[in-house]
C-alpha cells in the first residue's frame, strides 16, 4: 500500500496528498489532548469529576462547578494549550529551516529577545499605582518585536557566505546570554514590586492567565499555525537543503524570511503570555517526527498537539504536586528538556 | 602577539601590575559618595570615623579588592578551561559552571537557611564541581568523543537546566528571591571583607596550582597525543586542571555571583598580547581580568547614577560582541564547525 493517497479536485486545480497514518495518529493525539484538558480541568484544590467537567463544557454543570471551571481553571488551561502549540510549531519550523535538530526558539535566542522586550515593556509602562499605563494588549506586540529583533540579529550575525547551522546555534547562545543580562538589568532598574512578578514570568508559567489573555493569544496562535500549515510544502522543500531547494525553483531566501517571521510571531505571542517556557519547541517536533516522519504537513499538527500536552502536563504537575506551592511549568519542561537536548546532542554527529 | 621578547613580556607584566593597582585606587576613590584622593589616603593613615572615611574603608575598599580577586580567578579559570577543552569559547559561564554554583547556593539558602559565609564557599564550589563533572561526562560520550562544539552545547543545556531550577526555587520563595536577586545578577557591590577572606584561601590554592602546572599545560596544548608521547601523564594533569577551575570559578561565584564573559574574553585578549605560553598567559590573564572587572565595576556606578547596574550585566554587554566574533571565526581554522 502506498504511504500517501493523492486527492485531486476540480480538474486537478486543487490537489493534495493524504497521509492516512498521520490522520490516525492525529486523531489519537487529539483525543489524548482533550482528555488531558478534561482531567486537568478537574484536578486542583477542588476536585471535579471528569463527567461533571464535561457537563460544564456542555453548559449543564452545577453553578459552583461552572464558576470554578470557567472563571478560574479554563483560562489557564487554554493558555497552556495555545502556548504549547505555538512553541512546538515554531520549533518545528526552525528545525526544518535551519536543518538542525538542536534548533529551538529558546536556544537561538528568540525567547530571550521576547523576554527582554516584555520586561522592558512592564518597566517603562507601569506607574506608581502598580498598574500599566497602556493596554496589556500591546504586550504581544512588544514580545513579537523583541523576538524579531533577536531573530534578525542572530541570523545576520551568523551570516558568512551563507548561514552555517552550528554557527547559528553558537551565536544564538551568545545572544541568549546577552538577553539574559539585559533582562536582569531591566528587572533591577524597574520598580521593585515588579521583580518577583517578572521572575515568575521569565521561568515560564501560565498561572497568571485570564480570559482577556486567552482572547488575544488564541487568534494569534491559531492564525499563524494555520498559515504555517498552508506553508508547509515550502518547508518540506527547504529541508532538502539549499541547493536542492533552489534547483526545485524555490525562492529560498524569501521563504526563509517568511518561515522566520511565522516562528517569530508564534514565539512572540507564546512568550508574551507564558514567559520563557523552555525546551518545548525543541522536544515536541522530535517526538512528532518519531511518530509521523518529517513531512511537515503531518509533522506540524502532531507537534502542535504534543507541545500542548507537554505544557498542559507540566502545568498540572506544577500546580498539584507541591500544592499549595506552585512550581512554574517552565521548570518541568526544562527538567525533561535539558536531558532530552543532551540525548540529541550525543546522538547527532556534530561535524 | 604584541609582546615578543622576554624583556617586553616582563615590561607588560609590570605594566599590568601597575594598572591593576591604579584601577584598585580609582575604584576606591570614585563613586556616588564624593571622595577625593587625599581623603582616601587619610582614611588609611589616620581614620577619623567620618562618613566618607567609613564609606571608603567598609564599602569601597572591599569592593575594589573583591573585583580584583573575582576578575583574576575568572580569567585564569577561563584560560585553563580553554586549554583543557581545546575550545576557544570555553569559560565558566558558557559551560554552565557558574549556573551550577548559583543553583547550589540558592538551594541551600532557601531550604537549609544557610547564612554562614564559610558554608557559602563550600556549597558554591561543590555546585561548580558537580556541573563541571556533568558537562564533562556528557561531552565525553556520544559519537565523536569530546569535540569543542559538543562541550559548548552540553554546557548551554546544563546552564539552562540549572538556571531554570534556580528560578523555580526562587519563584516559590519570594523572601529568598529578594535576598539573592542582586547576587544572581553578578555583582561585587555590598559584600563585606569577611566573605573575601573566607574564599581567598581556595582561590590562592587555585592560582598557585595553575602556576605550578603552567609549563605542563604548554605541553598539553600541543595536543593530547604529543603530550602523551612526551611522557606527560595527561589524565592526572587534566584532573588537576579541572580541580583548579572548580576552585577558582566556584570561589568567584561564591563572592560575586555568576559574572559572565570575563572568563571567555580575557584569555583571548591576553593571548593576543603575550602569546600562548601558559607561564606568561596565566598571570597576565589574571591581571587583565582584574583590571577589566574593576573598570566595568566603576563604569556600572556611573551609567545610572545614583543607581547601580550589576557588573555582570556590564560584562555581558561588553563581552557578547567578542563572543560573536570568536564564534564567527570558527574553532582554530576548522571551518566545518
């Protein structure tokens, strides 16, 4: 049996390949994600049975359950969902573009750039009354700008008759260190009451989520993930290498810019609302590749779901395991992610 | 190499020593509280208990000496690490050693209420040792053995892991957070003389060890095989070098927190000035490290007067361009990396 099935419509004006196995896996992962959402919504200081959670989702729960779920838990869980998806897709695109399994938004400095921008934003626009002088809606814009500046810096600085992947990663490490220093600097010059708030945010946590955040985050991330999905055929070509891509008629430089822009936008909106949750963009695409191979049409949706699961589970563990203390989700993703990074490092040939 | 003959090198060393002393003096005199050179002299000769004299003696003097010590230890640790790993980007901060020491300190401050300075040092050195060991063991394994690239990436991963754990602890403990925030940024301000005296023995042992084995490091730098052929016990030498790095970097972090880039940048500047001979390179790097860190510290007082920037931020801003330059140049002409 062939791996792919082709589908041609309207006299072959529209055609695409179907990949049944990926569809199956996607369905399984989607069900898994949904059940984690339901379970995670139920678990907390007040336990709500899954069946009751479902009733609330369908608008038939008791008043108390509805209050706890819609007002308190759901914003947080949805934020975790979208943040995980965005980071994972951004990571998958970067890995495809840079053709390096070690590339991920946090390692090449995108997260760092976004962090500096957000901390600067909070520092500059907060008045004596602990409140912001401009709308919080501008925060994703700031984060995006920061991520974009970092991305451009890393890309330009690693350019030397083309971009070597290892150089890109090294320069990324350097830029990340610089961004970390700048973040610390902004925390220290900023108002002191912001310091611990900012610290929580840098570690990466979805605990501060509200519906207002979700309503900004969801459209951004869904739109760009969709765009990435549409664009995935170009990423497939890029992954064959620059020469092949040019030979196949791709406008490589332009496509790279678009891909970098998509992943910057995704990282920007994720970082704006959840801070620097590390290593998700690194791990999720690898796990997805194990499941469905490296065709981006299949890889992107699966990575997105795996990313969502990673962040959801990390947040669930973080808020329940050491209750009443809350550990930021970013700590758990780093605890799984750093060893995974090392494993990849040992497996890949470096030269 | 700027200084070619032995005579020039001696002159360079003497200039370095004079500059270090001058930098220490400037660090004592210039700052937010208005003080003059004659006032500084007076405070040493006949201390009269005035506000300025107290500032000079209890704030500025320790600060200048601490900056000198930390700068020297980080720079020497950097030289040894770069020789040990054959990696021009190696330094205590890039390879995650600072992050490990920082994590150990935060862990003990929050969970065991550690406040004794002596313990601070020991814990910091232990943290440095553990993370150094992790990075080394990780990069030894895998397909092509210990490559410069792999050790850098393993270090970056460990650094990310440790700093994330540190952040996690701090988020759950706000009191400790405010206590260690300034320390975590890397700063030489607000430390007392006692912390310097409690760490100094370890650092002195580190510096003496590095000087004692400097000629053997020259042999190791020619390559592992050559060194073995010449009858050098490379395993033992590497162990001693690792120990020296841990003493120096761990000690420096215990005093000042993780200050980045000094350990990576200074050895390169020193090598450019005085060449690759470790017998010269190590002391010269030490002096240069002191001078640069003191200068960065003085600068950090003036940029946002009356507030201060942690010197770790200053060194990162100065050091990143050089890091990028070296990363672009590649590892020792090996363009493939």
